[in-house]
C-alpha cells in the first residue's frame, strides 16, 4: 500500500504540473515581435537538445550493452532512468520556452503578473522532476523488488544528467562570454541588444543549461538519495516499527515531500521583493514536510530518531540556502563590496569575489558535517541516507525556484530586443536579480544535497563490496586506501579544468565570429542590418558537444580504473577523497560565480558609476570569469560525484584486491 500511495503522489505531481502548464499557456504571448524572438530561442534550444540527445543515445546504448552482460534487468533499469531524466528536462524546457515571452508580456501590466507566470512556469519543471523520478523508482522496485537494480535506474538518470548539465553549461557560457566580451565591453551595447550576434545563442543557453541541464541534475540527486537509502534500508531493521526494514521509507518520505512542495507553491505570492516571495514558499514547504514526516513516524511506530535524522538534513539544506543567499544576493555585503572593488579594476574585483567564494564554503560544509554526525548518532548509516532524503524531499519547490531564474532572464532579453520600454525592462531586471539569487541558492542546495547523497552512496558501496557481517572502513593508514584517496582528491579539479577549458576554447571561436560579423557588416551596429544569429547558435552547439565528451567519460573511466587496478578498498578511498575535494570546488565555484554576476548587476543599477563606467567594464570581466564557475563546472561536480559513486557500486561485486596490488 505504501508503494502504491507513493506512486500516486508521483501521478498527482504530474497532474498539478499540467494544471500550471495550461495556466501559463493561457497567458498573453505579447506582440508579433516578441513572439518572433521567442520562436527563434525555441528553435535554437530544440535543435541543440535534439542534437545532444541523439549524441547521448549512442553513449547510453554502449553503457546499456555493457550492463546487459552483467544483468538484463540492470540494463533495462538504466535505459529507463535515462528516458525519465530526459523527459523531465524536455517537459520543463518546453514550458520555460512558453513562459519566457508570457513573463515579458506580463511585465507590461505589473511585476506581480510577470512573477506569477514565471514562477508557475518554473513549477512545471519542479513537479515534472519529482513526479517522474518517484514514478520511475516505484515501477522499477515494484517489478524487481531489488534496490540494487534500482541503482541502474539511478545511474541512467545520473549519467544523462552529467552530459546534459556539462553540455548545456558549455553551450550557455560560450554564448554568454561572447555576448559580454564583444557586445558589452568592446562595442558598448547591452547584453540583450538585438544587434549582438550572440544574443539568441545566449537566450538559448539559459534554457539548455539552466532548465534542461539543472532539471536533469536535481532529478539525478533526488533519485540517488532515495536509492542509496533503499540499499541501506533493506538491511536496517532496528527501530522501524511496523515496516520490518527500511527499504520503502525513502519512497514514502519523498511522497510526503511532493505534497508539501505542491502546497508550498500555492503560498508563493508576488511582492515588491521577488526573492522574499520565493524564500517564503521554500520555508513553508520545509515546515509542512517536517510535520508530514513526524506524522509518518508516529503512524508507522518508527523510532523518533529517524525523524531527527531527516530534520538534520532539512535544516542543513536551509543553512546552505541562507548562506548562498547572503553571499550572492545583489543587496548583501559581499556583492556590494565586490562591486565597489571594481572601481580599482578587474583584478581586485576577481580577488574579492574569489575570497568571498572561499569563505562561503565554510558554513555549508559545517552544516553537512553536523547533519552527518547527528543523523548517524540517531540512526547509524541509514540515518545519514535519510538525512539526504530529508534535504532532497523538497526538491519540487527548489527546482521551481531554480527554473524561474532562466525564464525571467529570457523575459528580460525579449523585453529589450522587442523595445518594450524602460519600465518593462526595469521590472524584468528586478525579477532577473531575484532569479540569479534563486539559481545560486539552488546550486548550493543541489551541491550540498549531493554531498549527503554521495556519503550515503559510499556507505551503500560498503554494504555491497564487503562480505556479510564485515564493516567497510576507509583507513588512511593503509597505503592502498591513501593512494586511492589522493587520486580521488585530484579528479574533481581535473574535471573542472576540462570543462572550463572547453568553455574557453568554444568561447574563443564565438568571440572571433562576433568580431567578424561586426567588422564585415557595419550595418549591424547602425541597426540597418540583421546579425547572423544562426551561425553563433551553431558554433555554441557544435563546440559544446565536442568539449563535453572527455570530462563525461572521466566520471565512468576513473572509478573503473582505480577499482580494477588498485582494488575495492582503494576505490573506497578514491570515492572519499573525490567527495571531499569535490564539495569544496563545487560550492566555491557556484557561490563565487553568482556573486560576480550580481556585483555586475549592482553597478548596472547605478552604483559605483553605473553602466559604461570603468567599474562596469571590470565587473563584466569578473562576471565572465564567474560564468563557467557557476553555470558549467560548479553545478556539474555534484552529478560527477554521484555518477562515480554509482559506477563504483555497480562494479563492486566484481572487484578484488586489484591487479597491481601486492
């Protein structure tokens, strides 16, 4: 019955998503000019996703064949996971492409009207992510009854998310950097000016990177947290009351999180400060989830310690959100001080933003540490896994706030390109600033949630790799485990470097193309000739697919190589090292990038010289550095960690002491 109720929660999530979908679709789509711009963005986004998914289909097929050699059930679950993840991304992106122009149109009436369209558009993505994830998990577990087969579903979701997030991130930052460096700095025109050849590619990038990519990313973390807890739950029996073991509990609590998110969405109302409105909805959702969780524990006669474990994860999530908000919000000290530092040039802007990014790592890591210790104290390793479930149970609301960001970003671009006037652009700008903060909070939340999830997955790896009755421990005095840990520490920075180099190489091509167009056709700057938008879209798409393959392959090859060469214990050390360094890099990059972006926006609002000033040019350079930090490398690391840990768990039964161990 619990499995059926959880499946029903997934169905309800999809149905409410459809309700919001048709609400957005009924809104006014604006003038013919606005619709023309929106159609160009839609065409570019759909073309890229089609090309990306066809490319990834080959990768999926190869991995599925390899898994089939081990278990046909595992292979089928893997393919099903990739399908559900891709479907969630496509569904969310479709509504985002409809909501952007309708948000811009709503801004002609009021901030409240535009905010509602953008948020409910984002809610479709949030509800699609959690609904499809829970439905998929319930189906696989109902058919197999084996959590280790559900690992295959999770690997499918994670591997697709890694390629989608990395590919979309390279695409969006290629266009963004090109539009900023040539358009803003060299030519002195606004970011979303229709004369900028990269403007459509930039708008497309917001959708393929921040909607489809981030949706797949949180789909992956959400599924992985549930599956890790299921693997540990099947052997956990103490204190679970009527259930006997804990295998179904992660699904049940996730269903409660869906209902809490749906109710919380209806509490989000437009106000003069859109950030406060989004945060209020998140707080309501968290309070409701805590109440529902206590009710489940009480009804099923479960030890109250499990509730405390989940509450620890939930509170850690809130701490991380508040930290990200403080370090990235346009009105808070770090962003203002970084903007002020721009008066002395780009170097001090970058140093200030990087320093605050480093400081911002501390509270989330302490939050994860405290949540880990508390949850372990109350319920052991299963408690840690359930604290990750507790943090991610409100994913529906978190993704809604995240998807709101690129919708309002696109709306601002459409408002500028369609010449809707200063009042409309100012409203769109206000919504966009809140969107930047919402995206930063979501990235911090996703990274921290992945941190707890991969700790739980590491514990699940230990359960799979060790004989019954033996405990898996990472003893750093063992030279093989230390060797694995040192290699693991080095892999996340290598992954970041490959992605950022990919952005740099592709942006180099984009910058040269934009400069070529301005030089070859002076009519573009005069407004008498139209830029070749399609060429810029094509450069971003081709380069993104080319540059994502090597970092994507690293996530799969690295754990396999360490496991078979150094052995199963060294692979445990490898995973522990990768988790620790990965969390630092991911949080630093996400927060520093969001901070540089809003420091630039603070100057564009008139502070420290305003648009066109030397401070503005320095801040644009800082924002350009931050772009691949916050939208490519940073948010991709959490998926990278999940993929590596899942690969390790799947190959665990085949590992021994290692080919070169002695």
